[in-house]
C-alpha cells in the first residue's frame, strides 16, 4: 500500500504542473501590447517607428490588412501634404496699364504607394499574428523603422535631386532669356518628382530632410524665376504691313498679360515681335475676295527666331467700294483669333 505522504506529495506535484500549464497557456494567449491602438506606441514609439494594425479572419488577411494600412498612411499623407504645401506665390510688377497683383501657381501631385512598392522601398516588418478569441479574428502589426527606412530610401532622393539639377544647371547656364524660360519649364517635371521624394522622406525622418533644403527652394522658386526672366524681356512690336499695325495694341496686351514687357524704344529691346497680316486680296471687276493669313514671330535682336504663330483667317468678300469695311472685318477677326489662341501658344 502506498505511503500516504507519498500520495500527498504526488498530488501536489500534479496540481502544480496543471496550474503552471494553465498559467503558461494564459500567458501565451495574453493580448500583445502591439495588438491595440491604445498600447501600440509602447512597443513601437512613433519617434522611431511607423506602425499600423490589421485584423482579419485568417493570418494572411490580417497581414495583408496591416500592410494595407501602412500603405494607406503613406499614400494619404503624401497626397495631403502636396495639396497643402505646393502653392507657390509670386508678385508680378505692374506697368502703366496693369495694376500690380499676385499670381498663384498651384500644382497637385498624387502619389499612390502600393503595398509592393512600399515593401521594396522601406523594408516593412511584420509581427506574428495573434488570435483574439473573443473577437474571433487574427491581429497583425506591420511596422517600419524610421532610420532604417530613410537610409534605404535616401538613394531615391539623391537620384531625383541629381536628375533635377541636370535640367536646372543647364537652364542657369543659358543667357538668352526666352530660351532660359523654356529650359526652366523643362525643370518642372523632374522638380515635382524630386519634391515628391522629399514628402515621403519627411514622413520617415523629418530632421534629415533639411539637408535637401537648398535644392527644394530652387524647385519651389521655378515659377518666380521664370517671371523674373519674363519681366526682363523687353519686346518691341512692329508690323510688315499697314493693316498689321492695327493689331499692335491687341498683341501688346496679350504679351503683357503673359508677364513680358513691351517697349516703344527699339534700341532697348531684346526681342522683336513681327506681325505680318497678308489680306490675300483678289479683285474681280467691282468685287473682290480676301483670304487673309496672319503670321506672328518673335526674333532676337541679334538674330534667331524664338517663337512663330500662323493662322488662316475666315474668307471675306465684298464690293471694292466697301473695301474699308471688309478690312475692318478682317482686323476684328484677327483680334478675335489672337485673343483665343495666341495666349495659349505663347507659353514661354
């Protein structure tokens, strides 16, 4: 017969094993701090990490939702920052006919960071999924270490900056003002791409983005720099025909509206705007027809065409006695065409 004290000891050991086993299972199922939005930052502090939680009926769906939440954070934040900050304001100096005012250029860039590109760019980490028995769902956490992610992503920033500088340095070296304006316009797309990388970098490590501040100012100042060049462009307007001279006022207003200066002194002009209005007149006895053609070109005073514009105007006809009236109709038609299309084409 077994000793009573032996039986008591055996039951005690068995009890301890059972209790410890239950305690171990309880600990295993205890909710991790990262599995709740209230305690997430205790594990992954925002100063060092970007972390998001995902929930799903399977481990795979929970993981996918966690990565999706992280991706949405970047896409939404970058898009919001762009809309909020990409408004550049410059003030144009007025002239005798125009009141000085402010000109605002607004650009909107939308960047969607997909889960695949995010994993490639930032080295996303995932926790093991935890099963919430009460909610009957898995919870997973996707997180990025800010410093590691920035070190990995910074190559994209440098490449975008170098591409922008390739265009910008070429524009800076150009002496001809109109050519310079065109080259500065060529800088806009690579400049926007560069700013986009800075927006993402700012989400990762704001304190490290300041190193790129000088080049960012160059991008943000492109429109202002183009306006300064436009204001330096002194243009003298002339015509090859007497009828074309009647269009000088209309052309002058359009050129000024684009930010350029018009001068009456040919010697101080850098560029010459030449208006050529060919009436295309054919006389048949007491009647005539006109098939007018309008040409406008901008040439440097030292030679070389910088801009050309050509339009065929509506055909006109009438009696030779009413020629003045027909010519007036042609002039009116030419002014209408200039106001409609020249301003759009004069994108210097």
